[in-house]
């Protein structure tokens, strides 16, 4: 199930979006504290963000920029400010698409579905990578062990996919950064550390807190389950 974070201060619109997307099987969370959008983004770990431009405290461009410092999660701007300047600004700040209000919810859902398909369709269906009894499902981006399972975000999945493909070998930090953010050299090196630490915490939920080991000065490798 994909998680979607809605950053929209119009309660009527956000509730309509949440109710409609819920019928399509999405898990939808609404931002309530617009002074701390990043805090809710981190706790939600969404696979996609719907972002309005005009928001209390800071606008959607600001929050898009903050999200892009730590994640490449797909972001769709939703706004009535549809002039060329705003559309260009949205793309330049890291937005993946722009939907003009008022919009048809079915069209919004189609755009969401297409963007999720492009962002998360890594491999052919049915592929599973295995490492010492730990299974990484390439179809639904989940990891399971000890009869426990968690779904992963895009970055979490890419980190683990790279480590699983190395079959216990060391993967350099540079390699991981290229897998996560391609050639975007402006990404701060500390961003990878933040992603690794967050992933380790989540892996602890299924007894795999020690799965990712650090090779000091080199990178990371897979270790033993707890």
C-alpha cells in the first residue's frame, strides 16, 4: 500500500482527496501542523507528496526544497496559481508534476498512479532477493524475516537492493549515493547517513537492527540478523 502525504490547508479539499484516494487503496495522511511539515514527512515516510503552494508559515516551494534535501520522493503540486511562473518554479524546486485547481479527482488519481509506476517500477514482478533468510521483495518493496514484514520507502528499498546485490560485499558510500540520487552532486554526504540511520531504526521493527554494518571509511555491507 502506497502512503501519500497531503500538504493542503483547505480542510474541505484535503478531506475530499483523502476520501477519494482511500477508495483506491492508498494510505493517506494529512498535514495538521503547517509549521512542522518536515516532522510529519519524516514520521509518515510517504511514497508521494501532494503539495499546495499557498500554505501557512512557509509556502509549498519552501517545503519542497526541504524535502529534496533528504528525499527524492515524487511530489505533485496542486494549486490554483497556474501561471507559467509558478509552474516553472514548482519544477525548478523539485516538483514532478503540477495539477491546477479545481481538478477532477479521477485525473489526479491517474497522475498519481502514473508517477508512482515510474518512480517505483524497478524490476519485473515476482523477483525476490535473499540473504541469510532475509527476503527483499522487489515487487512491493518490502522486507521480511522471522515472519515479520515491513514496507519500504523508495530510498530504503534502493539502499537494501544495492546491498543485497552485493551479497555481503562492501558497497561504497559513493555507490549508494549514485543509486539514490543519480548524478545530483549537490546532495550533502550527510543525507546518506540520515537515510541509513532511519532505515536501521525501521529494520529493528522486524529484528534486523544489525543487518546493515558499517565498514569505517569505506561504506556499508550486510551482516547478521539479530
